């Protein structure tokens, strides 16, 4: 593989958008839904063991789980010479992986006659594609949260649950923030810190409460002391809603990643035809890279060089398999509680 990994890493870390003049055009977003899943994976499962258990794209990794007991008849009011037995059912849970990939080409001879260097162009293309990926991943994870929101909520505050969501009247917005610990307590989830994935506008009330600290006449800061806030533009609001929140006990969601054997083994056909891995500079994911060099006729390409009938071209394809998941539940309950605040009462 010669010096290829070093050259590639140098190009990746040379992010030109760090220059103030170029930062607006190259700006990214905040991809906090993805970050929430990534941050909590290790708290939920032994990540490396599960990822290593999947040996190929056709292989289905399975997590053995035990189902909760049916409480009917478990507790009695009498002793017995022959104690009865209560069986426990087990099951397998299989993470569902989906593939994400992006690719681009580089022509070094063009950079030789251009003000833009190879490293700058590569870094720009890589980061622009990476930002597009995280925007899509954020949206996919919001859809996952919607699909897996709990249909059971023991808390009757704000009218209770309706098809996986509780709608809070706008006038009760501040009361909603105060009530989150009680909501989690009522669902037997009082011990954990609460992940709050929400739209950016929800940060207004959060910051307002946080600023009312010990130096104020009424100290409200304690109300959010046990929150882990995550905000994303991909949290979409329904009509007449001003805030949407996904409340999750910390360590109850995660994101598994996986790559085929060729990438993990750094297989090579030769120095210009290989598989390898690349560290993600944004959130630390490990990407698979398929690299190949080829000879191409670029004479007809707009912006190319007229006599380039046999140009040297670098081809890069980045890919990763990801599987979002949450704590196991044998019924329609889940650790994901969806609340929305709006002008429409439930």
C-alpha cells in the first residue's frame, strides 16, 4: 500500500472550510440525532463484540434476550409443599443493517494547472459528502424514533398518549420541562439521565430555565440538571407544533457499524486497487474505502484539458453499514417517549 494511507489521511484532515473566507460555503450542520445514538451505544451493548459477531453481509447477528414475566398469579398469599413454576420465554433480536455510500474521482493533473491543490479539493469533496451523509442519517434516525416510540405511557400528564405521541398545549410548555422527571419516574425510569432529542427552537426554553440559577429569586436550574440535550434540524415539526421531543433514558439507544471482510483485512490487488478503512473526522465512525486508479479519456469533459486522452484518475468509494437499535421490549412499550408542544390541544 506504500504511502497511500498517510497521503489519504493528510488530505482528509486538511479541511479548507476552516478558513473564514470559505467557511460559509463549506458549512455543515449539527447532526445531533446521530451523535445521541453514537454516544450511547457502549452503554447499551458490548459494541465491539456484537459488531465482530457479524461475519458477512449475509450473516444475521443475534442478541439473546429474556422476556418479562406475566405478573398474573406470580405473587400468591399462601405457601405450598410443591411450589409452582413460572417459565420464562427467551427470544433473539437481530439488528437491521443498512448501507450508506458515496464516491468521487480525483484527477491530479488538473490540480497541477489549478490554484486548488489536490489535498484541498479532496478534503472539500470528502467533507461535503460526509455532511450530506450525516444529514441523511439524522433524518433516518428520526424516522426510527418515530417508528419505535412507545405506545404505552404510564404518565397521564398532558392528556396521556395518543398513537405514540403526547401533545402538550402551548400554554403548558414550561410545565412540560418541569414534568419530565415525573414522566420518567411514572414509567419506572427515574434512575437514568434523560436524553432529549428535539428541534433547535426547543433550546430557547431550555436555556431560559438554565439561566435561572442559584443567584435568582426563583432557582429553576435544577429542573434540567439531569438532561442530555441533543438538537437537530432534521427533527421535523407537525402542523401547528412548535417543539418535538424524544425523551429516552441514557444508554437506551445505540448505533452498530460494520464493514465487509475485504475492508477490515486491508486487502490489495496492487498499490492502485485496494480496500482499506478510514477514520471519520466528525463522529469517529470507521468507513470502508474502495480505492482504484484508472486511465481515462477526459478530453471531452467540460473544464478538462483538451489533450487528456489518457489521464490518470483516482476513484474513491466510501461505505459503511449501520444498524440503529434500542433496548429490547417484548410488547408495544419502548424507552422512547415522544412529546410535541403546539397550539392544538390533544
